[in-house]
């Protein structure tokens, strides 16, 4: 009888552990992969123009992860340069330097983030080897309006575009 009780205890612990694994897997599945295509051009006066194509952004790159399927998920966001203009812009090689993010209430005097992101909402910044894509993870559960600055290299020049990103409140999954 003692062995049966021990076996029942072990079995219940194993089953309880399986339940935790399922919960973690369900949270991990709550990651929505979003691609934002960025087309960059330059006018005759030298000003850069950025156009975005993403299911959660307008043409100016303002992202809204508080709507639709995004509102319920964490986001794995990938920006891809689709520039065929010959400008040869590439994301900064270090992922955390390729995108600066700040709560919009705390932008610098020029309206831009003043440095790399600090916090827990965004992580895993990675620039591809060819510099044509940038990927990051957004927990997407704080409801904050952020300003992000995509940062590109063009030779020795740093080129920046500063759209906004509205976070949802339903994310929080991980991977």
C-alpha cells in the first residue's frame, strides 16, 4: 500500500508538471510574427522618404499593435529594407543601435529617441548579416505609445526615421 501511495504521488507530480509544460507552450504560441517592409527613397534636395508596408502600420510606419490579432499577442517584428533605389542603406550592424525606442512622452528635443532602448518590453534586437533586415521581440502588454527610430548606415552617414508604435495590453507571451 505504501508503494502504491508513493507511485500515486509521483504520477500526480508528473501530471502536474505536464500541465505546466502545456501552459508554457500555449504562452509561447502567443507570438505573432509581423513583417514591415521599408522602402526608402531620396528626393533631389537630399531628403529621405520612408514608406512602410505592414498589416499593422500606416504608410508612414506608425505601428498599432493594440488592434486585431496583434492585441492578443506578443510580437516578433521584422523590418525589411526593400529599397531598390541604389541608396545602399543598411541597418546599423548592432541590433540595439539599429532601432532606438522610448516612451513617446520622453522623446528628445528633436522628437526622436535619444539612445538605445532600456527596459523589458523589447528585446532580442538582431540585424541580419547583410544589413537588410532587423528583428526584435515586443512583449506588447503595456499599452504605451512608443516612438521608435530606425537607424541606417549610408557610408559614414547615419540616416534615421522616427515613426510611432502603439502597444496593446494583451501580449505577454514569450518564446
